[in-house]
């Protein structure tokens, strides 16, 4: 097996994995109300949707999942999923 073929396949997997994470974060950010963001003491819904939407678009437009912008938006998506989303879900439980 060629090393470069393996590396290309791995980078393609990383690309689609990060695209999936960013897309999931963006879609879930759209599902919560603006009041929930304020009640949780987080950035506004518009801010999170803009950050996550730009991250998703950047992942599609810029080549390579390991560029500096893609890494910054990936970190933002993971922060949303690890901190903001659980706080929002905690507010909306019945």
C-alpha cells in the first residue's frame, strides 16, 4: 500500500468528519430559541449561528481540513458542542 494513498484517504476522512461535526453543531444551534441562549448566559443565537455557519462554509470552500481557519472554526464547534449545547438542553428539559 502506498503511503501517500493512505495519507490522502485519511485526510479525506478527517475532512468529512469535521464537516459532519460542524454541520451538526450549526443545525442544532438553529433549533434553540434566542431566549434560551440569553438564559444560559452564552453568546447570542445570532453570534453562534454566524460562527458555526461560517465554519461550515469555510470547511467546504478552503482546501484541507488542517488550515488555520478550519482549525479555529473546529475549536468553536467543539466548544459549542461541549459547553453551550448542554447548557441549552438543560434549560429546555421538561
